[in-house]
C-alpha cells in the first residue's frame, strides 16, 4: 500500500491525508495481530545465536546446542530467569560428561550425589594432570550447583537480574570451553 502511494504520488492534499490515514489504520490493524519485541543493541548478538559458546563446545557437546541458543535468546529478550535455567541444563550435560568419563552413573541422579561419587572415585585415581583437572572441574560443579542451579531450579523469592544473568552466561561459557579443552565431551 505504501509502495503504491509512493509510485502514484499525491494527487491532492486531501487524497494524501486520506491515503495516509488509511495506511495508518491498516498498519495498526495488522500490528495488533502480532507481538513485536525490541532487543537492545547490546544484547542483539545473543538472539538465536548458533555456537554462542564457540564451535568447539558445539562439537564436543552437541546436545547442548538448543539450550545454549535458548539461553542467549532468553538473555536477549530480558528473560533472565529463563536464561539461567537453560544454562543450568547446559552445565548438567557437562557434569554428566565428567561422570561418564570417571565411570559414575548419572542418569536422573541428584547433582550432589554425582559430585560426591566423582570426588570419591577421583581420590583413588592415579595422580596426574588429568586427575587434577577432573578434581578442579568437579569442585566447580559443586560451586555452580550451590551458587546458581539450586536458586534457578527451586522456587525462591530471589530472582536473577540482567547483570547477574550475563555474568552467569559468561561463567558457563568459559566453563564449558574449559571442559572441552580438557577433553570432556558427550
């Protein structure tokens, strides 16, 4: 409709006003059928972003792809609690990868039980860089569970704000990159 108005050009001032009023009414009618969101420029690069954590993490943890993308999109749209929820699903897959690596069962098991069993197994593992890495990573899972997961997955009165969600997103990204670099994968 706007293109036709431009092509045709206004014949008179009165027809221009009529045509613009008609265009305004049509546009308003169509916009009422849709939901339109504005993403602030500082968050637009998080929206629907594939490989938000990098291609190496995407390759090492393919089952995290959806939740990483959803975490970024939720952050972009100002949905900080949902962002953290998706990040905890990503971290859980990292914990499961560590559990599998050290032969600890993890299917639908409480995080604390998995973390404790991994710590117990690692006590008797041969000393070396890999064992040290696994002990450090397991300690980080404990921190992440206490600091973020328990708050995001259980009803509480304290909620995440945007700066905290971004901090957690960056922490989880760095942690998943460290897991991949340390040789963990699904």
